[in-house]
C-alpha cells in the first residue's frame, strides 16, 4: 500500500519499491481497500530486500517491528525510517471486521506517505 501511495502522490518526486525480508503475495483485502481509493495494486509485487537494491535507495522505510529488528545494515548514505504499523494481514474476525482493519491501516499509511513526501 505504501508503494502505491508513494507512486500515486510522489509522481516524478520519488521512485518507490516495495521489498520485504520475506516477500509475500498481496493480500486480496489490501487489493480491495486500495481499489476503494481508486488505486489498482493487483499487479504489484513485493521484491526481496537486498543490499544491491538498498544501494539504489535514499531512504528505506520499515513498516513493522519485525522488519525494523531484522533489517540488515544499510549502505552509507541510505537513511532508514520506521513506521510502527500493525500488520493488517494478521487481523481476525468477520470479513467486514478484517476489511475495516485493512482500511484503518490503508488510511494510516496514506497519511504517513503524504507526510514523508512533504518532507523530502
């Protein structure tokens, strides 16, 4: 979701990539709630985080505790930021309750991306 918002709002300002320590397929509810914002992420893929990828970055933003704790050392000059977000994929409950968790997460990520873009 962060990559999609950064691409949508950052336009020419940033090139955003989603990479993870353990990349996974997109959660179908994430696709659904992003579509509610008019953003199609259905073809978006998470890549594996690597030192080579990090060398091409100015910023690496981790978005959950596990990523912050296990993020490898970054090359000199690459700034790391951490956004302590809950993983909506761990939500339980009825389909609507899970969808609402994803919406809250989406909205929080959208605000963080907009704030970040305003600062860079």
